[in-house]
C-alpha cells in the first residue's frame, strides 16, 4: 500500500496536498483498492462553498458507490478535467489523479488531518 509522506489524510480516506491556500484532494491507494474498479465519478460541486465533512461527490465502482467527503472547508475551485471519461485513472494512479482543488476557508483544519504514519495505522 502506497502512503506518501508529503500528504495529509482524512478518516474517510481522502488525501490532501497543500500549496499555500489551495488544497488538492483525492482518494488514497487504500480507498481505491477497497472500492475496486472505478467506473464513474460524479462531482458537481465546482464553485460551491462546502464545510469539512460535507459530501463533494460520489465515486461509483463496479460493486458500490462511495461518497467523497471534504477533508477541509472551502470553495471547490476546480474538478479534475482529466478524469472525464477516464475514471479508472484513480485506480491506476490515486495520488496523481486528484479529484478537486479547494480554496481553503480555514487552513488550520489541515492540523486535524493525519500524517502518513497515523493513516497507515487505521488502514490495518
């Protein structure tokens, strides 16, 4: 299982990469492996202000549909256009195939997220 040390992680298995006030968010290697083959991404929240814990989209796999939750509060500024018609990219490269970018409203929320060591412990 791949858990990069330069990212932060939520209990809902989203990863967060912070660059200034912008958070890039995706799902972890563990999450994609548990979901199986991803066949569709439904993310209709671009331009919306969402709170930490709110649903920003759905990830449809062959056997299930999972909700994707905001690990931090903020405005969804971008949905990854490369995933249109290629949702399987999340299975192939979960840390390269980000889902959304968020302009954080409270960057201190990052401190509530787990580092790689803590996240690995909840995946066992």
